[in-house]
């Protein structure tokens, strides 16, 4: 995509691609943080 072209950025926003990719990235990072925490035992579970 070339955002310098008129209307291209608006089409990108309307397509929803950005939202899908952003949500998938956030999910990936949350899973990764849980893996790191489990490997290192950084947090103690609340009782």
C-alpha cells in the first residue's frame, strides 16, 4: 500500500486489516509474556 496516494490510507482503515493484525499481535505478545513469566517464575499467584 502506498499511503501517499489519495484515499489509500482511508481504504486501509475501512478494510479492517489494521485491526485484525493489531489484535493478533497483542494476543501473541500476551501469550509470549505468560511464557516468559512461567519460565522465570517472576510472579507469585495471589492466594
